[in-house]
C-alpha cells in the first residue's frame, strides 16, 4: 500500500508526451482489438504502457491482490520486467454494459477506474471493484496533421494520460488516471496506456 504521506512535486502531466487530439470511441467491445462478432467478445489481449519514455514501454499488465476485499479483489498494474506471465484480459458483456475484464482465478472480473479519494486507491485500475467505479473507455489519438497514432488508448471521459509509480512492495507499477490534476507524486512519470499486443503496430 502506498503511504498516505507521499510528497507531491509540481510537474506538467503532459511532460514528454506528444501533442495529440483525443477522440473517445463508443464504449463497445467492437472498438477494441481482436473483436469476435459471433461472441461479441474482444480479445484476449494485453494492457501495456506507451510513450512513457522509459524502458517499461511495452511491458505487460499484471495485478496485485488486495487484502481488503471490501475495496476490490486486486489492483491492476504493469510488470517491471518484460516477458512475464500475464493475466488474460478481454472485453465482454456484464449485464447491460460492455467492459474490460481480467481472468482472476478462472473467472473474468470487471476492470474499472477507482473513484475512491484515498491517495492509495485514487484513480487506480481495480479488479472487481466493490463500489461502482468509472468505466475504462477506448480512445484514438490524432496528431495535429490529422494522422492517427497507432493503437487504441485507454482512459475515461477524454482523459488518457496515466501516472506510473513503482510499488516497492510488489515491484510492480501502479497506474492511475490523471484528470484535472497537474501534480505528480515524487518518482511518478507519465505515459499513455494501450490495449492490444505490444508486438503489433496497431
């Protein structure tokens, strides 16, 4: 768990990121890679960092189980090393909603963005979040010349910049969505978050 006393350092959240126009896509599985129309499921695929300017770009998603099941089953993050075993992620229907989901102990559980205001959970991607979280939505990025940046990018409500912070206990990177904040915790850095296959260009 992150300390409640993490210090803040003023930093532009777009530091090092290209200037792009963010275009939200309908939150439908058909807007994710590897969509299968017969089953209305997209995937399986992986979630990975992009444009962080660090060597974790292309590292695959992972998770850490939470001891407090009243909050969520786990938080979803990024492995600190490449070529590690990763959980299966796909987009599927839950009730009337189409959502990203992760295979946890043989059963797919929904992924959402934490709406907790506690520093250790705020903005994180949680697995089987007990209180309702914000949906993770697909977006496309366009350069100023109108060319689309390769990839489908994750975010919410037109926000697609994420903060990355190495969790010393698990040695995995926590990711939190940045919205209207222009401040980062010490040692955090920013980047985008893509879905698909890191070995493919789109």
